């Protein structure tokens, strides 16, 4: 990890310069994704079957494309009961948290006969994408399904690739059963995103697509945005730990590595006011790397995107954190609850020595689908709000409009929109006019 002393100069444009992710050109991948989406639009299910054979070595047809009840039962038998109970407990926590986010329609009636309000309507259908293989994350499936359920979404479908034998990851199937998802289609990659965005003969068009994936999935979501709503175009995972001299360096080192193991482009940053802590954290990291799996990934992550930022004061450290706008932020200081109100930009905030980031990944309840790459400055975690629509409701009586019509007409004419003004004025024309 590189150590940097925070100065007025080094703090300038932290994300754009010091902490900048790769500027790799994805034109080639974008062209591939464009071709895949075009095939899905034009050929529908036939394109999905062809890509399953090409990319996954899996032979599919209309008869085996949808996961069957027998496949669910086989998965249930294969996955240990202990893991199924853990996932049930996790899902219960996630649901209870997101149920508290649910909004209600409201209406405000005034004495003059005006009624104003906001009507909340859940989306009709949501589509979840879950990668296959080692990148299959049943925890993310639960995180995506819970807010959709809490919002009242009528139908949730899932797309995930099958292995060569035509089977889907059994843990993913068990997670889907726990979340109450029964329609699971065996398709992955950009083609799955296209299918949920446009609809095919077998896969219905979704209103919202959520869930992680590789660069092809991310680019496909970006390309179909507008045809369908998406959660985000997520980047590599990231963690920032804000710590002072009271922090346990072993805890801090372990938490930094918990995100570094995700990806060679994952970011792990310690912002601290203590040089002694910084040295001890480095020492602990070296010790952990000797015995943890995925060592090569973690080393490359720390080499490229691992930083220790040394600040003179806690205020300076907080300012740096707000510049970074991290996906995950841990505050391990003497008084973390006093620091937390000063944080403006973070996807999820973990307070205290025993609130490590994996707690949020798996179990606590708040969503772990979070804004990355500094977008926590203007984006929020996945929530019930992502699966609802808000419609404004306006109803005026004649008496209420009479009181305001001249002002409305003047405003409309000021914008040169005389038909707008006329739409109001005609309601108060003298009776009997030709």
C-alpha cells in the first residue's frame, strides 16, 4: 500500500488523479455487446440458446430453459441445511430492514376544493441477474429480491447461466426459493440483460433490471438503459476505513483485505491521523497475506489501488473521505457516532470496531448493492424506492382555479405558450359566447 500525506495539493481531485481507476478503453467489448443485443432483439430465444451453447457449452431448448420443480428439489437436497438456515436468517434481516422503507401514497385536501397528492405504484415486473460459476453470489440475489418484494412488485424473474450439464448453481436456486422466486431462466451475460430489457418469446420484458456481472453485463445494462430501468453500472468494490489511534490495527488490516480479495481493481484505503496505526496496519496486512487464500488478487489490488492517507486532524481526514465518496466506509475512532454526521458521501457506513464490512455484505439487513467509483456523491444503495413509481395527483375545484387562473395565464404567456394560457382561460369565458 502506498502512503500519502494529505496536503492541500495531494487532496486535489483525489478520485481523478491519486485514486483514479483504470482508463481502459472498452470499445471492443462495447461492439461485442452491441452485436449480442442486436441478435437478442431480432432472434429472441433462438439467440439465447445459441449463446448458451457458445459461451457456456450448454445445450438448451424451450423444454429445459426454465428451471423445473425437480431441479429445485435436487438443489435443496444438495445444499447443507445449515447454509439454508443461514440464508433464511439473512433474508429475514434484509426483509425487515427494507419493509421499513416502504412508502405510502398521500393526499392533501384544502378547504377550497383542491386535492394534491402522490400515488405510489410498484413496478409490475423486476428482473434479477446473478452470474454463474465462482462469481455466483446468492447474497446479492437476496439483497435484490427483498426490496422488490417490500415494494410490492408483482413478478420477479431471475436470469443466471447454466453449467455444461444444464444445471444452475444449487446455492443460487436455494436462495431463489427462499426469496420466493420461481421463474429462473438459464441464460447469462449480455444476452440475459437484453432478454429482460426487450423481452423474448419465453422471457417477459422487465421494468427494472438489477444485479451484478462482468464487464459485458455492465456494458449491456448501460446500453439498454432507457428501454428499461437499471440499478447502476457498478464498478469494482471499494472500502475506506477512517481510523484514529484507538483503532485495532489487526481489525483494520482484516477489513481492508476483505474487499481487496474481490478483484484486482478493488480499492482499499485507510485514512488515519495516526502514523503508528498506519505502520502496524501494514505489518498486519503482511501477516494476513501469508495465510489467506486469493493472495495474488489481494496483492495486486493493494499494489494498484491500496492507499494509506495520513491526515493531521480528524477534520482533514473526514474531508478526504467525503472527497473519495466510498462504497463502504468504516469509522473506527474514539467516538464514531460523533464523526458519522460529518460524513456526506458514502454508500454504507459501518460504525465501531465490531461493525466490519462483511456484516453488511451478508447479514445485517441494509442493502449491499451500493454506489461505486465516487458515485455515492449522488447515488444511494438499492432500496424499495428503486422498485416504485411516483405519480403526482392534482385536482382543483372551479373555485380554487378561479382564485389562481390569472396568475397561471400570465406565467404561461411569459413563456410564449399561449395555448397553455388559453387552456386555463376558456374555463372562465362568459356563457353564451359564440
